[in-house]
C-alpha cells in the first residue's frame, strides 16, 4: 500500500505568489497542495489540521495580527515554514524564531530545500 502523499497548505494573501510556490513545490515534490488565504485556516478544525504535513504561512511585515493564528497552528502541531516579503523577518518571527522563513520572491532552490527539510521533520 502506497503511503499518502504529503499535504502542504500554502496560506498566502496574494494568489499569484501562492501559485508560484505551488508550481515550484509540485514540480519537485510529489504532494497534495491546498491554497488558501491565511484567515481561512480559522475554519479548519483539529481533524483537518492533523492531515497537514506542512503549512507555508505568509507573515505580514506587522506580524501582530496573525500571532494568534500561528499559536493555534503550533498548538495543533502543524509544521510551519513562514514566508515573508522583505528583510524584517529574516531572523524569524518574534516568539517563533525556531521556525524558518522563506523570503519572497522565492528562490526555487532555497524554498525547496526548506520544504524538504520541514517535511523530513514531520512526526
């Protein structure tokens, strides 16, 4: 029996950026991808979140409005990879410095290396 494909959420405010990430990942990794806006994660219950192997989560320059959402994902044990525009979060998001950040616009090799590493760490 073939194990199920990894399920990756791309929680991104900009649809074209989400499509770019999806293309880069799907071209290199056999997986299932769900695109959604970050606020749509609030509609996912614990059972749905337990099916997620990785969430690429867009962090705005002011991260304070999304901290509760990030905390919920961490509590649900959803592996995260932050994405962010600019240099503000290069060293991590305050309070979540252990979670890596992929800078936009994406460098395909760097993004794929981070995605693969995070998928390997999945319990």
